[in-house]
């Protein structure tokens, strides 16, 4: 994640996988991505940092962007409220 929009979401998911990415224009300045963004992904700007592909049992991982290719950023807006209350107190119990 490059930028966190809401500090209250700082402990929410800050990374996820996208299944497919492809350019939508010839200049490759706009891209289409598909995949599932977790329900509690933090709002902010994410940057694609790696790509992975496989054929049969062969798999390869690549750092992104490779030389000469643009960085790819994705903005996530999540208006969900945190379902977990803040931790206010802890009581330590002595084992018997």
C-alpha cells in the first residue's frame, strides 16, 4: 500500500491478489484488473508490486514494474465500519 486514507483502518488488510491485469489502451497508460478485494481492505492507494504466472506445474514470480514498464496503482474506497470494538482494558489472571 502506498497511501492509507483512513487511519481507523490501519490494521485492516493492506494487500491482496488480483487475478488478471491487461492494458485497455495502446499507450498502456490505463489498465484493467480483476480479482477479489477483501471485504475489509483498507481505503487508500495500492501499487502492484509483483506478478505471478504458471503453466501446468511450472510457476514464476516477477517483481513489478520491470524496466521500462509503468507503475500500476489502484485506488480502493471502503466505507465499511470496523465491526470490532477498540481494546480498552486487559485483565491478567494468575493461573491456579
